[in-house]
C-alpha cells in the first residue's frame, strides 16, 4: 500500500502542516468562520502526542497551540483533550522568558545569554544592550542598541521576515514610567539558501545590531525606572529550527532630574 505521511517536524523551514494550522486559526479569527477553527482543532488533536513528546522539533505547532488557546474565539469545550498541567508545560516551553541580571546599568546596560531551553545545550544567541547616555534624560530622548551575537552555523530571521511566514526578530520594551520605544531600525540581513527551497531566506548571522529611540516623559524626572527590553527570535541552522525564544533584559535606573547633566556614552554602537 502506498501512503503519504503527515510530517509535523520543522526543519530549516516550518513544516507544511504547522503553517496550515496557524493559517486556519488566523482565517477563523478574520472571517469568524467556525469551520476553519474546527479544522485547526482536528489537526492539533492529531499531532497532540508529537507536540507533547517532541516540542523542540515542532516549534511551529507549539506556537499554534498557544495561538489557538489565546484566540478570542477559544471555546470552553474544545476537541483538544490536553490536561491543564500538560498544556502549561507546552505554553512554558514556547514562551518562557530568560531572567537576566543588570551589569553596570546605563553604560553597558544588560547582558543576556542564550537559549532558554534544555536542548541544545550551547548558547546559540547572546545579547548585550547599550544606552547612548549615562542617565535617562527626563523630557528628552536617548538611543538604545541591542547587540546580538549568533553562534557559528546558526542564524535568526530578519525583520521583516522573508519569506513572511517565518518568525521575525523583534525588539520591544516594558516601562513602569511610560518610556516609549520608537524608530526601531533592524539591520538589512542577507540571503541564506536552503536546499529544496526556491526562495532564499533573509537572515542575520554572527552579529546583528538593533537600534531604537527611547522617549522619557518629563514627569518621570527623578523617579526610578524598571526597564525591560525584550528580544524575540527563532534560531535555525540549515537543518532545523528551535522554538521561538524571548530574551528579557531587565535593569533598574534612576531618571535624571530636570537640569541634571546627562553625558554621552557608548557612541561606537550608534555610528
């Protein structure tokens, strides 16, 4: 008998089944059509054992589970029979942020290392963040740079991603003093050819520097800031991809008082 297998595993590009499930979830949200959601539900049910046993080999399906359960259309009764404790493990595997300590805040802002998952053991991506000033200036702006170092033989996807179904590298922040991030500039990236894939991927290898502008409210002068910088990426080599990972860079800062001098630092990262 000739039979066609249903492949759930990601390689250098995501599996067709995982992309189809994510597309069905998105279609159900955009069109409010229940049948698309039902088809996604049935596919996730089919691959449930694989997702549970090999989450690192089917990262896009793990992401699809999260999108399915986070969807506004999520119903109370679902065909996905995953006990709460087991789903929490899947959710944790897909979204666990790394907890990082500050190193000399304000000059070399924060240092991050790694992957955030059990396999592989090597740190595939390390990151450092730099401010352009020694103190956050109230009522003004300053620059921030994220410097990513990528393990030899691995790459992360460009922003914007190309092809567009890949997970782009993104940079966002959280602030307790309403500091805003704007004018984020991602590097251009370069073409990366994958055997059996007609269109080359656009990726970052070795090093990538992301820059942005921080706007500090005047009312925040003299106050303490708990700044969190988040970099989301998906690391791949020419054979496989790990699940998308978010690295959180955290630090505590004192915002300069009105009239307090602020000095330029770390200018080599902003040229």
